[in-house]
C-alpha cells in the first residue's frame, strides 16, 4: 500500500509513520508537511534513510502540489492541523486557514485522484465539555474554542464528501495524546520540561479540569485499525479510559522527577476552558482495539524520554516565537 501522510513531521503524525514502517514492511509512506513551528524533521531522524519513506515539504492547500503527490497513492491519513488551543484564541484565522480551507483543498484533490481511503484525524474536543457520562460518535458537536470549532468544521466538511460523493472518508476522534516528540507547549511535555529546568508548572484555575489520556503509540495502533478495518462514512472515538485531573498530572510528574510540589503555580484560568472531556470507545474496540500501555508506566516512560533527549526540546523552547510560560501568560492544555 502507498500512503500519503499529511503533517507527518508533527507529534502524532511522526509516531504514526514510525509505527506503520514497523508494523507493515513494504508499505510506502510519503510525508507531506509544511514544517510550521511544530513540524520537526528531528522527529523522524531514525527513519529518514528508510527506502519506504520519503518527505516532501509543502502545503495541503497547494492544489497543484497535492494533486501531483497523489499519483499512485492508495490512502491518505490527514494529521496536518493547527492544534494549540491558546494560540487559537489569539489567532483563530490561522486555524480556519489550515483546519478548514486546507482540508477542503485536500479533499477535493483526493476525490479527483480517486483515493480509496481517507482518514481524517480529529479530536474529542469537537464534542465540547461534559459534566457526567461520555460522548458517543452520534452526539452533537459543541466545540468550545476556535481550535475545536475549526476541527468540528473540518469533520463536517469531510463527512459531506461521504454524503454527497460517497468519497471514502473515515473520521477518528482521539482523547489527549502524550508521549515522545510532543511539542513542549502542550500540558505533559510542558510540565516535564519545566520541572526538569526547575521552572514553575503553570496550572489553570483550580487544576481540576479532566482529560482522558492515551499514549500516542496506542492511538497510532487504533488509527492503523481504522485504516484497514474501518467502515467508510463512520466516526471512531479513540481513548484509553485514563481520566485524570490536571493537578494529578502535575503531581505525578513531579514525583517521578523527585521535584518539590511547590513548583506547581496556580494561574488565571483560560478563557472558555472546557471542564471535562470523555468519550465512549465501544466502536473502536469492536474493531479489535485495546490500549497496550498502562498509564502510569507510559507517563514515566515519557518523562524519561524528555530527560534523555534534552537536545530535542531545549532548542525548541529557545527558538519558538511563543513565550513558554514560567509564571504568567500561561498555557497548560490542548
């Protein structure tokens, strides 16, 4: 199978490429990435010499380029996205440009090329917050940030291609991912790297916002299952049942690193901060998915990876135009 992965130099995309090369020898993977601030070819240094892998720098919104790259491609896995909630509040237009207009161009090109499988990688955030219970794939979308609104719009657009054209779209909506190569503005790598540097861990509000955490390679395995066994026109929630309050995540990380709890610093809450995300995962489990990674073990593994790979994240913190929080102007989630 020949696969085009968009956004393959990002966190989940790069882990997915590595997973596919390991799990499916002989598959050909073409990685299209614009290399915005969170696209990083260091994420794939260990596979760049693999003869089954190739990289092209480019934009999913470039119709001519995308059409050319789709020749001979069997399936498209669409990871490319702007995904940082706080950035979306500051600059929502950038999220609409990539997550809606870029996807529109990509879908049009794929339909013209007769692509046999299109998997749109989305997020549980499109459902919005839920106080009790869990969202199913049939529940209405109620996004609470410009980021999640742009992803919800993308989901609806992708689904319209199935309804109107019977173009073979499948949508996955995963819970919060964590693991190696995650850009250090997101909650877990931010807390880990700040703790390593003895910088305060900024915690929004009362710290009791809840997320379900899934180790990134488990999510990659689930997406692999959807690619091969999923039903066209369907949505699949992906989660691992690891609901944790943000304060507990911060505390666990400090315990693993043997750092004082006094590094936790409560800060003003984010605008429109969703309280809790939770999804039902029965459909993906019917395809045969079960998480392999125990949360505590995977979290410690992730902490040790950042400890051992300071070369990877230190330069990102120094070079980025985004001001990583130390005591104010905080970002902790998304």
